[in-house]
C-alpha cells in the first residue's frame, strides 16, 4: 500500500518535472510501457487470490488511472506551451504594406487605361466593356458598314466559322461594338468610354495583330461638334499634363460618323525631341466625328431626337507618346528589364489631384 503510494508520488513528481514532450514520453514508458513499473503491478494481479485482488485491484487500477490522467494533462500543457511559443515568433503585422508591390509592376498599357478612365470619369463618362469575340452585326453592320462595304476588307478581320453556325464570328476590329451594345441596351443620355483589346490581321514594326483601343461615345439631345472639340481638348490636356496643348480638327472619312474629323495635337521641339503642346507643328492623334444618323437608327433610336459624337484612339500609341517609347513590339515581349524601366508601381493609382501619372 505504501509502496504504491510512494510509486504514485514518484511518478507524479517526474511528470511534473518533465519540461519537454520527449521527457514526458520517457516517464510514460517507465510507468505504462511493457516493462513499466505500473504495468508490472498490473501483472501481479493475475497471481492474487480473489480476496486479495478485491482489495489490491482498485488500488492498482486507481494508480494507473491517476498516472494516465496526469500524463494526458501534462501532454496538453506542453503542447499548448509549444503552440504559444510558435505563435509569438510567427506574428504577422496586418497593417504593413504588401511587399509584392515592390516586385511587380503595372504595364504601361494598363497604366494608360487607368489614367484615361480617371480623366473621363471626371467628365462624367462610365467605362463600358464587351466581348472580344463579336458577331458581324455589332462589329460592322450597325456601324454603317454593310457586307459589300470596302471598309470591311480594309479591317483585316480575323474570322472564325463555328460548325453548324450560319454566320462566321470575328475578333472585334475596334471597340465600337461595345458602344453599339450600350446604345441598344441603355437609354440616352449616354456617356461612355470603351477601352480594350482589338484584333487585326496585320503585323510589322508598327502594327501588332492585337492592340489596344479606346473609344468614347456621347449620345443626348442637341449634341454638336463643339462638345466633341471641348471634350477631346480637355482630355488631351489632362492626359499629357500640358495646358499649352491645342488641337485642330481636319475633315476626314469614317463610315460611322458624319461629318468625320481627324484630330491633330500641337507639338514643339525640345532638345531635338518632339513634345506635345506648344506651337511647333501638328501631329495626327485620333479619329472622331458626329455619330452617323444611320448608326443611331440601327440602334433603335430616333436620329431626329438624339445626336452624338464619338472618337477612337490607339492606347499603345498614347502610351508611347506620353512615356517616350519607340518600339511598339516591346509592349508585348514581356521583357522584365523593359517593364522595370517603364512599368508603374502597383499601388500608384492615378488621380487627377495628384497628376494622373505621378
Ligand atoms: C480611329 C477612328 C473612330 C469612332 C471611332 C464610333 C463608334 C460608334 C459610332 C460612331 Cl458606336 N463612331 N467610333 C468614330 C470615329 C473614329 O476611330 O482612327 N481610331 C483609331
């Protein structure tokens, strides 16, 4: 009896003193393992007389129970301590800025699209998007380009013919179909820009088969060329961050606008380089015009009630002019050195108050 009480005291003291899970495991084996002291006592019960077993049995089983419970309690205490120690060293400060921002960079095309969205948002324009795989009606027919229209051939279109479908679909050759979709689904007044990828089967040093375009569209009552000119001049001054920039409209032709105008921006020479703004000369930059009455009625609107203006410009070209890049093909090479040189920080969101490209 006292032997058992002594053994229990000894084991509980050893359990209490174990300061690692390994030390505790050694105590467990010394007591409850095959050769353990408690296991040895349990084995003696087989040789006892029934009377003796009735007295010793509960005592020995009580010892086993007490030691097992103490082992389990100590085990979870040690595990808990280990977890707390690990948590203390693995603390994360959620208020720190992400380090990824120091590695990745925003592609100049994305940067320019963000700048354009910011500038036009300030003038009340929403950003509209649409599918890159289009049908011929939205890409051509609704834009006053019937099947026989020579401009369809001029567009170097990528067509794709699905089995069982009557009409070939195509990769959009401009973002105009996005504006057509807006006009057929929303009531005027409409003020949108449609930025995105467009495709033409054409590639050399200055043309890539995929490039980026942004088009703008305003539809309302009483819209005239004055609105077009003010909007484009305000946009270009904000984009190139030059107040001295002026524009000039030259008569041109697009099937979807009447009248149509090519927009030139003024430039001047600084250290042998052209910079936008000033009075040194004119550079052609974008195409524009008053939306053709046939386009307005194709979208289910009455051209006697609603008028509008539209424009289109290449985003890649805007980026090259603003940030001084000379080779279009570098835009699509994915060269990390080029991106490091021309790319923008992921957290530098363009704002009008901070200067759009600051
Ligand atoms: C260019 C010319 C232009 C448009 C795009 C447009 C869209 C609709 C109706 C009428 Cl829905 N016009 N877009 C108008 C004039 C010119 O782009 O040279 N782009 C690079």
